[in-house]
């Protein structure tokens, strides 16, 4: 997988002035910026263009709220999200951080502060080697369509469950690095208490779908006592 040279950010806000401000500031900082006026438009962009590296999402929008957009996109990914809110309400902020967000920004905001928060989130997450296309191509054998929750294995489309899709996203985003069991449990089931046995079941089922030999996995490798590692260049 080729590492993209430019990181892409999706801005979702119904206020055209906010969208324009964010677009100009982020573009000047060297990001490629996608703009959406609603949650549904943002989902349509992701379906056409693939997942961005990070999304900045307004909470209070007509139609699909920011939280509803987050719920929809995190059905099939672990997309880093920075929330925008015009209400300095502690309960709302805590709910957003516990369920969806890496950080939040309260309106009105300083563009410099916004940029600093975005860059901090991206640094904390680190570089991740996936191309931003509707189908993330791992190698000649395997691709992943996160939006439609499918793996493409030897040219055949194979349906993935939401949990399998999100699990694969997290592993691919950290390709070449061990992802701990505790981290996977927290990201896959943030509001539920799950145990390692449950994760093992999902790992097993995912391997059955994407590995040439699930008994000798080349993509999803177990690091005993630690967690799992995704190999983007299987041996």
C-alpha cells in the first residue's frame, strides 16, 4: 500500500461561513479538504472518494446530527473525529468524547487553535498506510471497501459484518504495528464490557474471509500475549 503524500480532511458543517473558514485554513496548512453541508452529503462523499484521515464534524445540524453521522461512519471504521459545538455543555462534550471524538472545538474558535488540535490528533494517531480510494488496495489479492463493508479477495466480493469491517480498519490503519487486545476492545465496543474471547471469535471469522489459509494467517498475525498485527506485505 502506498502512503498518501497529502492527508485528507472532511469538514461537515451546515454553516457556509464555517465551512469556508475551515477549508481555507486547512488548505493553506497543506491538507486536501472535502466539504459537506450535511451528514448525508458527507456519507455520500465517503462512498465516492473513500475515507479521509480525519473528519471535523458539527454536532448541531438539521436532518442528520453530527452524532448520527458519527454513528453511521463508525459502523464501518474508526475514523478520527474532531467535534464542533456551539454549546459549551459539559454533558454534550463528555458524550461526544466518550462515544466518538478524539477532541472537540467550541464555537466561536480560533483558526490557529483548530489547526493545532487537528494536527495534534493526527500526530497522536500516527502515519497509516492506506490509500484513500473507495476500495483500499492492500495487494494484488486483497482489497477492502469499507463503506459497503466488503472485502475483495481474488476479485470476489465478500460481505463483512460491521464489527469485522471496523476491526480491519483499525488493523490496517496501524499496519506493521502491534495493536493491543485492550485497545481493540475499547475501540470496537466503547460502551460495552467485552472480553478477549469475543475478540478472538471476530478475528477468527475475519481470517476465514480474507486469508488464503486461515490456519496460517499472513494478513492478521497474532502477537501472543499482546494483540494483533496487520501485515500489508504478507510473506
